[in-house]
C-alpha cells in the first residue's frame, strides 16, 4: 500500500542574491519518520491552486516562519513585527480554507498555528515582550531542540489524549502568539505564563491541531510527546486517505 502524501508549506527568501524556496529539513524528516511522504510547496499565486492541491493530498502541515500581516486580523503593524510576506500569507490562508472545506487533517506549527487562527477569524499578540508581562523568553536563542518552558495541557482535549500527558516541556522560538482564539478553535494548552501554546478545531469532526512550539525539532528527544503528535497526525492522514475515493485520472489504466 502506498504511503499518503501531505503538503508542507515552504517560504521564499532571498539567499545569496536569488529568491529561493526554503523549508527547514526537520519538517521533512519528522513527516517521513511518521510514515508519510511530504511534498514541500512554495507559495503559488492562484488561490484556486490551493483547492486543487488539497484535493490530491491527505494532510496539510503549515510550517513556521514570518509574522502574519496584521491586516489579515484587522490590526495595524506593531513596530516590532516583521515585514510581511504577502504571497505566503495569501497562499496559506487559501490552503486553510480549502483544507477546512475538504475536512483535510491539518498540523499547524508556530507561524502555522497563527495562520490557522487568523484564517478562522482569530487575532494575534504581535510582540510578546512588549505586550505580555512574563519571565519566560519565548524567543529562546539556544539549541532548537532544547525544552525551555513548561506547558499545561487541558485535560479532555485531543492534545492531552494524544500526548498522554497534561504537563509537558517544549522548545520556543516565537515572539508572537494567539491573542483571541477563533470561534471554532479551542485553546488546549498554555505556557506557565499564560501564553497560548496550542489549540484545536471544534468545527465538527475536522482534525486541525496547532502548536506554538516546534515538535519537528523534538522528535529525536527522550520524551515521546512530539513523536506522538506526528504519529497522531499520520493516523488522521491515513484515515482521510481511506475515506476519500479519488476518481482515477483519464487515460490511466486502473487495475481490476
Ligand atoms: Mn513558547
């Protein structure tokens, strides 16, 4: 049986004088390790392509990266917020809308969690250090796989069930976070300073889970939490693949 395909979003960035598509390899490795075949896509111009793509795959991973343009949630840009990436914002917002329409499983990581929240009607904290009193440095500059702060997970949530834990520790590489959660997004975890660290869809049976930390950097650690998160996503992806009956492409012979 063939392994299911999942889209993982890449960004574009000027590197050595040329605009290039870029994705941290840790996402690819974590998804392959969970038994999936990841397909990295840089932003496309035509939002209709998001629908076409989502119809051909069985999962979507929204990766980390730039700050979302605050105009997408009706705010002016804070001085500490980064220069927006309009093409990436538009493309990923279109992907979330398409994924929701198709009930495609979504794993949303860091910026991806913020995109998911904004796409569903929520808002963001634009700069934690200037907007939230805390002793935690959420933009830790150390090793990306270092667990630097605690997270309390809400009992009874999907996240608590799949982790098998309500108290974990995570890495942290963000200066923004969810402010108001979207109406169909339930907050399921907070850092010990109150910053929202996870949320999940309560929109019917749609499996969409967002985390503010970087589980893809932690799948090799002694604790099983982050491997369990990717494994739970892979289970949903396989279930979607079994549920969706795709019409064979014209001209392709189908074994009887
Ligand atoms: Mn954090």
